[in-house]
C-alpha cells in the first residue's frame, strides 16, 4: 500500500462500513414518494411517462431496482455514500490539502446527517451532492490553466448530469463564461470554442439522461412548484417536521385560495403563474 494513498483507502473503507451499516440496519424510507413510484415505473417499463420532476435520480434508482429489487436500491444508495467520500477527497486534494487532511475533511462531510441518513432514503440528496462535488472537482483545474479537450468534456458531463438531477445547477454554467474571459490564455476565438465544447457536452449529457429516463427530450416543469413550496408561511415548519416542503405548498395554496386539490392536481401547468406570483 503506497503511504500517500493510505488515508484515501482508510476513508473508502470507513465509507463502505458506514454505508453498509445504515443500508442494512434501517428500513428504506420515502420522504418523497413520487421518486419510488417513478423508480418502479422505469424498472417495469423502461421509461417514465411524467416529466414534472427531473428524472436522473429515478433513472439511477430504476436501474438498481430492475437489477436487484430493494436490495439493489440499498446497494445503489450505499454506493453514492462511498463515491461522495471519494469525490470530497479529490476536491480537497485539488485545493492543496495533504492526503491525511483531505481524508479527514471528506470523512466529516460523509457523516453530515443529511448525507448519512440518505443511505436509507429514496430521494436525490446523495446523487445531487455527489454531482455537485464532481462539478467542483472538474471546474477547479479550469481556473488554473488552459484546459485540455478531455478536461472540458469531463466538466461538461459533470455539469449536464448535475442539471439532470437539479436543473438549477445550470446557474453554475456561468463559470464556463467567466473563466475563459478572465483567466485563460490564447485568442478569443479559441476561448470561445472551449466554452462551446463544454456547453455542448453539458447539453448532450442532460438530453441523453432525460431521453434514457423518459424516451424523448424534455425539461422538468417543477421549478415554480418548488419555488412556492420553499417560500410560503408553512415552509419552515414542514421542513422541520417532515423534511419535505411539498406539504407546505398544499397548505399555502389552500390558505390563499380556499381550494383543496387532489395531490396530482398541484402539478398542473396552469398553476405555475400562481406559484411564481405567490412566491415572489
């Protein structure tokens, strides 16, 4: 065992042990039940009909569920925990920390309660965290020097995959505009081409994941819904009590309109203007 790699190996072993303990000690829970129904739909049909929410996580879970049922889901959730540890270590190494401190820092992130408990929950927190870390790992070298084509494509893939889990990761795309203009060397044409490569790879990755999940390209419609769920008078209480702001949206909508809708009714496209206006 190379001495410089020992902290990483011990970190990964720790992550495997923790993930295994949580995965098989606690029952799987579903804070967001729609994810589980979409996972089962993809596992049975090979596509998910609804395009309201992003489908990268249900696709990931659907592949695991098709391969191994509930056991496959447990393994897939545990694998995300291990990959988060690895990505956190890589990020801290990129920032210049020595191996031991990188492993300790990633280990602390690993036992964050939201990450730790995500091993036994069907929701997208672990996957979105992993992809955010990978985006950061891929972007940091682009700050330091002119990137290779491989590095640009890797950054684009990480960004596109992140957007397929959380579309608001698209705001991170501004990094691909700021860095070439302020930090990279070379002609403006070359820098523009580099940005175009990264954007094209991100768009292709985003589209490919959505096609694999749904069967055709789409853009999720849940932005206004989440905006209002996260900004109404019941949001804080519902997040603390249920870890889910959707209930706050139902309560807030009924407070304002006096109308009780069945759960599926809150996903209707015609309610989007209400969500936007009320949130702002």
